[in-house]
């Protein structure tokens, strides 16, 4: 049995299938952890969503910001963006089944010392705290109130975590941290605007994983989202978005020995956009 973590796929279905062939992935035997952003911007988001759902328990995925964007668009609370590639999902005969499956994915998964999240964790959060807060969002998304939650999901405020937060403000901070975080301050304040690398850190902010007092530092956090960093492997952190969508590569990390497997992107090499 082998256990792999795979970076942001974002609709790059051909590369995903090639990567599975490269690692000789065997669903009855092996396990796959996906860092989220299964869909959007790539050429076959529908194919990726169907393929991952068909894997059943062999594949575990957390929600990324593009996955949540799909859900909010499908619910009628956001408009399709110019570069979105989710129309095929919205028109698919199995649309409702696919969206219901996606809506019930968690934000954070933990197994022993390994933590799976799309973007990152705030400095004050232990991994156990992150799992607890992920459970609050998951319960809301599974509830009859999920439509109203998606209506109120978007926004950058509050910008800072506070244990006293309640309602949609509380859940919005949790979602923003887990699916959009790159830079934060030591007091859990997030800067969600800057998307470039650490040389462009806003004053008073640093990459979330570089916060010296980060309480999740004792665990191994597996994530993606930050494609301008490419593949970043360091003690306690594996950032796996190697920019397949932008002409880079799709990456799988075998967690048993940290061996890296990559397939080149079939997309044209383009600068990573800031929006």
C-alpha cells in the first residue's frame, strides 16, 4: 500500500490520468490525498470531478477556493468568471450528484501527524483546532442552511481570527484561512490580496508556514494553492501546487518516503495571473 498527496489539478484531467499511470495507482491498495481545487480554469473539470468521485474511499479531497466557487455559482450566488471552465459541470446530467458530493467534502483532514488542507492554517490553530473548525463548516455545508451559507460566503472580512466570532463571520474566516491563505501576521490577521512569492510579503506579514509561533508546526501540513512557489518541500510542510494549469507540472508526493513524481503540463506556459 502506498499513500500519495497530489497538488492542484484544476481541470487538468489528462495530466491527472497520466500521473496515476506514472505512480501505478491501484485504488484497492493505494490511497490518494488531493489538496483541493479539483476544478476550474483547466480544460476538463467535469472529467476530473467524475474521476475522483468514482474512486470512492481510495481518494480523499479537501475543498479549495475554486471548488467553493463552483458551488456558489451553481447555487446562483456568483457569476461565472471570464476564465472559468465549469460550464460542462453545470450542464452535466449528473450535475446534482457531483455537486452534492463536492459540497460534503471537508476543509481539513488529519491522520496522525499528517494534515491535509488546501491553503494553510493560522498561527494560533493547532491541527486539532483546525479539524474542529473544519467540522463546523462541513456541518453547515451538509445542512439545509447550506444555500444561505454559500450566499454569505464571499468576502475578506473579518480579516482576523477570533475565538469569539460567531455565525457566518466565524465560518467565513475559517474558509478563507483554509482555502485562500498565503500571508498572515502573528496575530492571525490575513492579507488575502498578495499572491506573489515571499519577496513581496506585505509589511508586517509573512508566509503562514513561516510564522515562528505557528502551533501546527509539529505536524506535516500538505497543501497547495500557492502556485508561484512551485513545489516547496521543507520540514513539516509540503506545498504541492507546481502550476500544472499554467504550463508547469502536476505533482504527486509519496508520503511513505517523500519521493516526488511529476508529469509535465499539456497547457501553454503562461504567467500565473494575479486575480
